[in-house]
């Protein structure tokens, strides 16, 4: 028997050691992973540095993309680091709990094995009353020691059950079930053997003729257990505690049943003593009556406690079921609220989501009654709760209330988010219609104005330019509204036409916002972008036409007072400043060196030389040089024109 116990203890210790070792090994693995994560910190910092440098050298539309990518990497990095730290902390806590359970389990099983060996070694009961009394006194001391181990046993079993409930691997669950079951079997075995030895000692004391001592021992036991069965002793609490109390009471009822034979034997001995007519018959009768009263009281209290425990067990099961149902629903609600995703841009979809969410809000409000009911059940248990279960019941009440309020807060925030998004979408829809209406008016107005002939009077033309500038400013003021309407849509840039991009040496580029095209989505938005681009192009085209017309009128005004002599002097001063000769200019244009150039070659050559003149003036100069009107300018024609003015000395 002792060899079997030793082997069983070694096997269980080996299983528990493996469980603790695996927990420690997991903790070490996580620490290795944390160290590996830390080795990549320099890469993340280098990536942030490179991204910051790249942002300064990138286009505006690329800066946002780079920034978002860096934020995404940083967020995922922080999440990875936090999860690794949390994992390490949880494993450390699990390792500590496993170590504490291992030590408590080992100490308790060692003590139970020693106690069982002691009970097995003390099977022999003496026939002498004095020795029986000594053995009974020693056994009472052992029972006190066994009773002092009851809290340790309850704590160890409760800790093992808690670890089993949190275990995720089937192997761990099986090992913990085996360990808890084994320590429970050992405890029941020792308690059973202790009760059996107590019963045998009392019977031996009775059979040895020590009626008074046997009677007193039984009465003392009844007086000792009666307070534990009193109705003012709380038996309510959480399900684990009530289950343990039920197990303890079942063990007590077994002990009570085993003592029934001792009570009957004492009563039989008492009647025999009274029939003999001894002097202490009256005392025996009183003691017998007291024994009967105490026994009946203890039996009645045992039945009452059994009923109270059954009621407490029912309440504990109802409370746990209510809490578990609420926690499952709260977990689903949290998952639903946490992973809502990006809100749609369609008003109909948002209204449907808002309607669905308001139904969900109604369900949440309905669950408030369940939360209050479960909390009321817990508070009802607290009014008559066992001291060891007060903290647990308060904890569950706090948990369900706090998580319900958290879900309710998240639900209200999401409802507000949906309402805000719906309001924004409706406002954007109204703004979209207003912009389309204005763009239709603007396009019609611009087309109509383009069909009207431009005035040939400079003041009137400047008035038109001022009016068009006011129109352009109004269009610029509407640019933020267009951006606001289209900001939530994916955009792609369109190339502005280069023919309208340059005028008089300056580049007027249409803003990138005005040239965005919305890909997919609302066709009205596509229409807005297309019309906005079209109106921009029409406005720029009209601005170009007005400016060109003004330039032409101003040139005509200046050309009305054109004087070739003034032009010639101006040109000669410019040539002298450049330290160049007219003949060199002529030879450079005359590619074939035949002494002739065309009017257009002459005009283009002067304009290409950056001399400050106009094409209109150059046409007039070419007319002077082209005397015969054949379109060719000869060196002799140019010489004749300049000799007439006495400014050319031909050098050959």
C-alpha cells in the first residue's frame, strides 16, 4: 500500500512539475521573442528617419501617403511591443500561480500521505479503558490538525479549478483535473478513515465498560458540530464555494450516519444499566435524555442545512448563469461595436445603419433590466453570503455593471458618429446640388459671353477683364466647397491642357483640387468634377482671349505713332550695347549666303534676338525694307534703306 502511494505521488509530482516547467518554458520563449522584437527597433527608427527625409523631398500628394504609411508602421510596431509585453506579463502571472499551486498541492499531498500512513499504522485498538482513552485523546488531536487543513484544502482545490478554467490546452486541462481529483480523493480517504477510527475507538471504549466516557465523548462531538449546523451560519455565495460546502456537508452526513450505530449502542447500554437497578440510574437517565435531545437536534439541523445548501446552490447557479449569459452578450456587443469599419458615403446606407443601430440601442436598454436583475441577485446573495465569497460576488456585480456601461457608452458614441456622418452627407448633397446649379449658370454665362464680339475700346475691354476677374475670384472661393464634397472619395489627378497653361511668360496652373476626378461612387460627383474642370477651362480661355485682345489694342495704339527713325535708333543702340553689327546679324540669317532673306526670316530673327519690339512693328519695318513687294529682303534693299538715313557704311 505504501509503495503504491509512493509511486502515485511520484507520478503526480512529475505531471505537476511538467506543467510548471512548460509554463516556465513558455515564459522563456516569450522573453526570447521580446529580445528579437527589440533587435528590430533600430530598423523602425531608421525607417522613420528615412520617411521624414523623404517627406521633405516629395510632392504634396505623396507626403500624405508617406505620413500614413509611417503612422501605420508605428501603430503596428507599438501594438506588437505592447502585445509581447502583455504576453510576457500574463505568462509570468501564470507561472507564479502554477508555482503556488504546485507548492500548496505538494505540501498538502505530503501531509495527507503521512496522515494516511499514520491512520493505517494505528489500526490496533487496545482493550484497556485507560489506553483507549489515550488513543481517543490522540485521535482528537489528529482531528483538530485535520480540521486546520480544511482551509488549505479548499484554497488548493479552488486554485486548481480556476487554473483549469483558464487553461487553453487540452493536456493542461486533463492534468489539472487529474491533480485536483487526486487531492480530493486523498482528502476524502483520510477524512473517512479518521471518522472510522473515531467510531471504532468510541465503540471499544463502550464495550470496555466505560459507558460514561463513551457517552461523554459522543455528547462532546455533538456539542462541537452543532454550532457548525446552526441556521445563522451563512451558506450562500458563489457556485464554487457552495459546491465545496455541499461536499463538506455530505462528508458530515456520512460521518453522522456512521455514528448512528454508536448512539444506538449507547442507548442499549443505558437501558441495560437502568434495568440492573444501579444507584446512578437517575444520572444515566438524564444523560440518555440529553444524548437523545442532542442527537435529534443535530439530525434536524443537518437536514435543515441540507435544504439551505440546496437553495443556496440553486441561487448560485442562477446567478452564475445570468452572469455568463450577460458576459457572452456583452462580448458579442463589444466585438460588434469595435469592428464597425469605415462608414459609407451613401445617405440611404447610413440611414439603414442608423436604424439598425437604434434597434441595437433598444436591445441594450432591454439588457439593462437583465443587468439589474443579475446585480439584484448578487446583492441578495451578499445579504446572507459566506465571508469567503463576499469578494467574488462583489467582483462579478462590478464586472457586469462596468462592462454594460462601457458597451452603452460605445453604442452612444457610435450613434453620434452615425448621426454626424449622415448630417454631413446630407449637407454635402445639398452643397453638391448648389454647386452643380452654379456651375450650370457659370458655364452658360461663359459660353454666351464667348459668342459676343469683344469691344475694340480699351476702357470697355478693361471693364470686361475686371468683371471676369471677379468671376474667377468667386470660383476660387467655391474651391473649398468642391474639396469638401469630394474629400471622402478616391481621386486621381488629370493633366491640364498645356495650350492654356502659358501666357506672356507666366504659367497659370489649374489647382490640383479642381482637376480631380472621382473614381466610382456617386455619378453626380463625377458630373461636378467634370463641370468644374470645364468651367475652369472656359474661364481660363476667356481670360486669355481678353488679355490677348487688350494686348493687341495696346499694340495698335502704340503702333499708331510708329516712327521708323525712332525704331532704327533704338535698334542701333541695342546692337551697340551688345557690341554686334547688323551685317553680322544678316549673314547669320542668310544661311545659303545668296544675299537674300525672306520677310518672315527677318521678322523671326529680330524677335528671336530678344530685341524689345512687337510683331506689328516688325511687319512695318519689313514693308520699308521690301521695296518691290516680292517678299524677299536683299542686302541692297537694306543698304538702300539705311543709306537713306545715313546710318550704314557698307563694309566688304
